[in-house]
């Protein structure tokens, strides 16, 4: 890439940032909220992970990845 290409890319990203900040200021001013967007422009979704321990039954007969089966030893 040339210096001109790099500068053009930086200018586009700066304009994107300015647009995003203006949109955020409008939403904050009106009290609207929206989920944050990812780099691809999609809304990020949050996944709730419970604090309770996992059911041990889910792991019955499961090999430990990279360690082999629980009842066998490595050669």
C-alpha cells in the first residue's frame, strides 16, 4: 500500500468514527439505547453464563481433549 492509500483508509475510518459518535450523542440525548455494534456492523448479543456449576452428567464418557480417555494412560 502506498502512503496515499494509507491516508485515505485513515480518513475513511475517522469519518466512520465521527458518524458513530454523532449517532451515539443523538441516542444519549433522546434516551434511546441500542446494543453495541461489532466491527462488522452487526449488533453484539450478550450471552448470560450462570454461576451455578454445570451438571456433571453432561461430561460422562467425554475424553479430555489432548489428554486421551480418562481410563487410559499416555504411551
